[in-house]
C-alpha cells in the first residue's frame, strides 16, 4: 500500500461512495451549529418534510449575536434576539444538545467543541462557519460550509465533496520568546498569501508546530481558512491525547484504548508525498502585525507599512493603495507608530485560557494608555472565563482598565453591540482585517494576545519582546 | 434551485482582488432568518454613503456615485466580472443569496474562495474561472464598450463575447449536472441512503465512540 498523508487517511475513512468523476459522498461525524447560518437550514429541512438524520452528531449554541455585557439577561436588539430564539426553538424541536444562554459551558462554538471533547481525532467536523478549520488541530478533517450544506448534513449526515490537493507547511526550529502560534500563522499567510492555500488541505508540521499546546495548534488551524485552504490539520501526538483525557465527549473508558490506538495512526506516513511544500524557519518569525485589509498584508513588528510604488503587479498595487487609503496609513510608516483606539482580546482564534494568560502576563501591574478608548477581554467560553477568574486573571485585566466580558464572538465580527467606530484603529486578536469587519469604517490590525496587551498599555504597537 | 443553462447578460466590472463575503453582505444583515431580500444590501458599504441597517428602505439612502453598480451604464447587470480570490472569508451563504437576489446569474473571476464557490452552485449562480489574462481582456473590453454583454452556455461550457470570441471553462460534472437540471442535491444524496446506513453500521463496529 502506498504511503498516505494525514489528509488521505482522514478522507479515506469517511468515503461512503465515490462517483466516476471522483466526487465522493463523505460522512460527517460532528456537526456544530450556531444561530446565524442554521435557521434557513432547519426551515428547509422542515419544508421538505425530511427528518434530521443523526441528532447526536450535533452540538449547538448561540455565539455570533450574543451580548457580552457582564451578567446580561436578554438581547436588546430585536433582530438578534429573534435569531437566537429561533435556535432555541429548533434545539427544542429537534432535541439537540444545546448550550443555551446562561449555561456555564456556552461560548464560541470553536472554543466549546474541543473543550467538551466534541472534536476528536479522526473525525470529520463541519459547521456553517469558515473557522471550523480550527478543529483540524486534533488530527480531524474540519471545514466550514454554507447553509445549504448545513441542511445537507442535517438531512443526510453526508456532504458531496471533491478531494483537495495536499500541502505541507513545515515550521522547523524554535520560536523566540514572545513569538506565539498567532505570529507563526500570520507569517505563513504573509508568505503564501490569502489565496495560497486555495484548492488545498494544509497540514502544519515541523518541530515548532509539534512544540505548540493544543490552544496554539487551534490558533494555527483556525487561520488556515485565511490562507484560502479548505482545511488545516495537525498530526495526533501525546499533546492531543492528553488534552482529550477526561473531557465530557471523550471516549468512555471501555473505548479509550481502542480510540487511542487508532488516533496514533493519524499522521502522515514518513514517505508520503504532498502536492506542495512550504518551509519556514521558526527563528525567522517575529511578532506580526497586519497593516492592511487582508490577512496577507502583514509585516513584522520591526517593519514598516509597505510602499505600493515598489509593487510590480498592477492589480496588487491597486489593492495595496485601496488598503492604505481605507486604513488611513502612509507608506513606510514604522509599525510602532500606529496608534490604537481600541483593543480586542477574544475570538475563536485567541480566546482560550493560554491566550488570556499570555495577555495578562503583559498587563499585570500596568495601566491601559489614556489614549485608548476601550480595551475588551472576551473569553472564548464560560469555562475559559471561570478558569481565568479562578486564576485571578480577570482582576489583572480590570485593574489595568480592561473590560472583562461574557463569552461570545463579540468584536471579531461585530454582530452584537461590540464594534469599532469609523476610522478607529484596533489591535485585535481575531482573524480578519477586512473592511468593515469590526464595524463600518473600522480599521483592524491582527496581532497575538501578548502584542494586543502591550499595545493597550503603550497606546501604539510595540515589540512585546522588549516590553 | 433555479436551473442554469444559457444566459446572456450585461457585465458589471468589480476591479479589486480578494473581495470578501463581509464586503458582499455586511454582518448586520446576517441576522435575518430568511433566504431572500438581501439584494438591496449587496455590497452595502461600497454602494451607499451611510451605514445600512436591517429592515431599512434602501431606495431613500444616499448612494456612492463612484461605485460601479450605481453607474447607470451597469443597471440591470447580471454577470459580475471580478478579480482573484473572489468570495474569500466567511462561509455566509447570504453572500450568494445577495448576488442572486440582486440579479446576478454568474460571476467570472480568475479564482474563487472554496466555500463561496460551493455555495454558488447550491443556488443556481454560476461561478466561472477564466485565466487571469482573459479576465484582464474582459475588464478592458467592458471599460471601452457600453452595454457589453457576455453569453454563457453551461452545457457547452463556454463564454462568448459580443465579437464572437469563445472561451471554454471547466466545471465538475456533478456540479454541472445539478445546475443544468436545477436539481435538489439532498434528494440525490438520499438516493444513496442504504450506502450511508451501511457505512454507519461498519463505523459503529470500528469506532463505537463516534456514536451516541
């Protein structure tokens, strides 16, 4: 038998049937559901008179629209409220496992799924959300889908898929102090571009990836979609298995050894071949800051805003000029000269306990700069929030002038009340710096939690390594 | 799903790379629990000078005269000409619902983001990949010729210019089959329900922890 990549193994284990043109019917093990992309799917299912194929594959919660105000009891925005109430009703109708508002486990679906052990190695995991790639950190095949496909999975437990090509992104060596998983993935996107992974499933490997915690691996896989990839994934090792031990949805004791035996096979064979290979030295990666309106528009903290005049390609040059105009920045400005109006520490990219610890370590004993209008910390889940409070991190943040919020997607996409005003610059630990993403006219700079924390204190970007 | 066979339509050029789904339909409109009515808010932040809100009457809002879809010569356009990596970002199918509701039947670009590309096919909107060089020439032609229209023939997999120049494009046979027939792919998958049950029975033996 020929050598297989991790992607080959995950794919092969889920093929129900293959058509003559190579299209496969792929079985889906886990379906995460949230309030924004599911109402039309539930409605479609009911209108067609089709039953839900497998209720126990679904874990549901509201995260995109939910308020983050401390101790909130209801959603003021009537349109948002209707959407969350629609999920409440669908969860009741279909008897779903549902973490409603008030449930201590509720939070961002991509934080809660792994936390509950609902994401396991070797699974196929889908959700009507592009950041589903996060779950690939567990050696799972995980990808985002649209609402029609959400309905398709509800009705059939399958998706019609064509296999992607396989790319290996290998990061070898050891990152320096102050350089995090976020910096690694931003550096990768800076190298291959936001369409660099289009048509590929990316496996992240190399010693710098293996050295990451599960939290760090989730950060890396989370942003595989920002490189255009169908999925991101990382091989299973002891770190993966130890993370899962004892979690609510982890295999029961009588199945644990059998599961672990299979999980240990979930890595690319040594002689497996990839369609593309990207190699990056970990030592070359500095803390990263995005300057533009696409995640590929990224530079190291020691760098400058680039000059479109030196870009040869006219389409790219014009894109850079539009980005600079939108961001209100001038070419060759040092990154450390960019002043911040708001700070956002949160999102499915960086709202896990390790992220909050890293930010709190920078903040401890310091104050948010007077020029910063608002600094938010939004934990990724109720359990992350409780853990952080048990460690006293909430008090570190509030003493410095940060607001300590309830879990949710919050200012990552500004569907709730947390958002930027026009023209405001934000140091954000989220995943997208698109125009208007965090509020109409808002200007997003993507950074790691430690870099966002340092920027909050300084009032402008600063190299966290010397801070 | 509406079928797509042949379509001739006015072309509107959107000359920027990496157009993301946040730009196609901003987040405040995703709060709707319906599939329809997104057209007036397509490209909302580029199209209007104010910040749009759900439920607002867009007819009275100030329009950005510089945005391509507000230029009279592109009124009624049904083919969108775009640049690389169109539809990147969020998986929101609302982006395709908005394009469809506005009246776009096809989008032509050198490349598309995966999820957006799939979402198009589920809604009778045809995403067509053409070489970057060909797309460059189409942008130049649209700029110089008022009323520039393209004819798209999905069964033949061709795009034909007003001058009669023909470009072929690729599409997966299954996607083509569904689009041409306007087929409900859930219904097609359910024809294989026995295969799915057989797979589940086998998996339940091999990996019982994945069930229940």
